[in-house]
C-alpha cells in the first residue's frame, strides 16, 4: 500500500485510454483536408490546392465554433457531475440546439457569399475564384453534420462509448475516400466534388453516432423541457477562451496568405497548403491530449482535487511530451517522402518549399503541447486573463509578428521559423504569468500552474492511499483511523470511516480485480473539510459496478452476508456512485 499523493497510476491509464478517441474526433476534420489535398494535387492540379488553402480560414472558424461548444459543455459536465448530475441533461440538450443553430446560419452565409460574389475578397483571379466557390458549395452541405457530430462524439466519449465513436470515424474516412475517387476521378466534378464528398462522409459520421441516442440507450437524451437557457450562455462563457485560438488562427490565416501571395506567390500558398494538410494528420495528437486534459481538469475542479489536477498536467508535460517529440522527429526524417505525396519534381520550387515545411514545422509541436494544455487549464479554472492572452498570442499575434518580419527576408522559411518562435513566446507568457501571480519566479510545474492556495484540500487535510491487493486492504482501516484521530475527529466517527472504506476497498479487490486478467488499482482519498465532514472516495478502473445494487439485493436475499456494505450505507450521511469516463467512483460522507 502506497501513501503518495503523487501516485497517478489510474490517471495515466485513463489518460491514454481516452486519448486515441479524442484524437479521432479531431482527425475527422483533418482527414477531410488530407484526402481532399491528395486528390486535388494529383487529380486536379496546383490551382485546386490554392482553393483548399483559401478555404483554411473557414475551416478554422468552424472548428473554433465547434470546440467552443464542446469545451464549454464538458466543463459544465464536470462540475454538474459531482454536484448536480441531473442538470447534465439540460446541458446536453442546449449544446445540441445552439450548435445546430450556428451551423445552419454559417452554411447559409457561406452559400450567400458565393452567390453574391463576396468571395472575391479572398481571391479575384480565375480559375482560383471558380474553384474556391465550387469547393465552398460542396462543403456547406455538411457543416451542420460536422458541428453536431463533434458534439455527439464528445458526449459519447463521456459515456464511455468509445467503440461507437471509432466505428463512426473509420466509416467517415472510408466513405470520404471512396466518394472523392468517384466524384473527382470518375465523374470529373472538380473542387465541388471534393467538398461534396467531405459533406456526405460527415453525415455518415453523424448518423452512426445519432443511432445510439435514437435507440434510447444513452444516459443523456435530448429534451426541450430540460433546457436551462442560461446554460447556453454558460457554455459560451466557459468555452470561448478555448475557441479563441481558432478564431485568431482564422485571422492569422488571412494575414499569412496575404504575405505569402505578396512576397512568394501562389506557389508558396500551394506548398504551405500541402505541408499543412499532411501536418493536420499529426496535429490531432497534441489537440487530443489537450481534450483529455480538459475533461480531467474539469472533473478535478468539480471534486476540488488539487493533486489530481497537478497530476494531469504532469502526465501531459512528461509522458505526452515524449510521444510528441518522437512524432516530430519522424516527420522531420520523412520530409522528402511526405513531399513526394504531393509533388514529384525536386527541381520545382514548390517541392523544396514543401520539404522545408516538413523539416521546420514539426518543431512547433512540443512547444504547442505546453501552450495548449496551459490554455485548457486556464480555461477550466476560469483564469480568463491567461486563457485569452495565450489564445491571442498563440492564435495570431506571435506568428503574424514574426511572419511580417521574416517572410520578406526568408520567404517560406520565414513563415515556418515564425511558427517555432511563436511557441517560445507562448512559453514565456506562461512563465511571466506565474511569476506575477506567485510574486516569485516559478521553479516547479505546480508553480507554473499557479493554482490558487484556497483551491482543494490542504496537504494535512487529506490522505491518499493506493490499493493493489487484499494485503493493502487490511491496512486501510488503520491508516484512515490514524488520520482522523490526528485531525481531532472523535473515536466513533474515525472507527466508522475506517470500517466503511476497508469494506468498500475489499469489495473492489474481491469482485472487481478478479473479473479479468488486467492489472487494476484502486485509489482512496480521505478529506476532512472545513465543515467537519469526513469525505471518503474510492476510485477504480474495474468493470462498472454499483455497490448500492449489491446492498439492495443482499437486503432482500440474505441478511447474514456482507454486513459491512449494508452497514456502510447506513452509517454514511451521503453515498454517491458514478461511472466516470470508465472509472468507478464511490463517494461517502461521514
């Protein structure tokens, strides 16, 4: 048995179990761009690649809007899950309604822009304008499905329906690839076919997920009656800092496109579109890590669990950082083979520009991981100044400033280097912010986070225990009783607290650990709060199991068995069980 608040075995396993599915959520948008760019460059030509590059700002806007609703609703989910679980139904319903409303309006505005010729503000010469208009018309049909699909994906992940989300993601990719070949290669529909294939594939993505809700299997169901419209404002208020980076990236994209066309030409735009399109296959890794961090930060905040919040950031800055560095190194080593997916002639200027993109842009990834995780941490903790400042610097200011200086001198390499310098600038912002908040230079990761001193239980007001076997269970009661006595809790309550948790821990080891051949861990936390209440929490990664169900059955069947479980429910002032992201979480108050 280990007494170590830094022990984060369960969080690490949970983090990397959720990560692949969160990456898939972001990959859906990226895959559309990758598949389109491959067909555009090989079946249509470089002009089609320019159209995809010009569509980039719209893509950033759509993703920003979607992530605003996803992140805002997830933060509310984490808070209500602990304090007001029934309120989540309203959050789910409001989130879908406002997502649908914005996506329909966006589709209409974009179609109107093509019809009225407003797209000439982006590009005026032909055939670039015609190809851009056709691409937009194909894409607008799928915007509602894209935004709603991402909302359902996020809620399905919270309900631990990861297999369904994976099926939806794979189906989306297969359909998109097949339709692109049909529309672009066989029917020769050009950029309209590129956009249309992405739209239809996204509707497939939405439909597969929606079936789960239409069949009534989900815990959360759409209900107009459950809507609390103030939750819509809360979702936007909590979610907009996380989306600001994308909104700023939309503006940055417009400014950078202008600089490229002015100092390099359309060939530079084609090379940047190619490197960006394939890099989009890898960027979902740090963005997925950020999404998992945001979920776990939100739940830790709802539980006022300071140690878990630090552990989540530690996982991101160590284990995730090693993974990101390995991915970046592989991209750099494969720069030329990746370029040859788009351009085959090494003598063509666009070839060398694209190679340099694959050699320099990956250096941004480790730095971006730091910025992204601190942004979502600041967002979850409602550190508005930091979250907005990071969004502004990372999304627009840094790259635009350095690009304005370097592109005229270094051409496309100037843009690539600007992205790396931007990452360093964001890290500097994080350090300076912590320095200001702490009024001293930060020396540790927890210092960089600058968690308010009043947040969570103090070191001496809690005890953390990790149980890995029945031998550990035998020590649980003694350790909890000793902790309670040190906190001045009367002997009777101290004894009951130790008895309750020993019984529950033994139940987990006996009935949970033996269900499969996987290694399992149960983490126990005991907190003595300011209201003189002892809070007991046990969290394990076994199959879903509610001890209350067993207690009720035993009450009816055999009063001579498992007296401890029934006694625990009678002693405790309040008992709550929930299956949270695939973890069993039982909380008792004595």
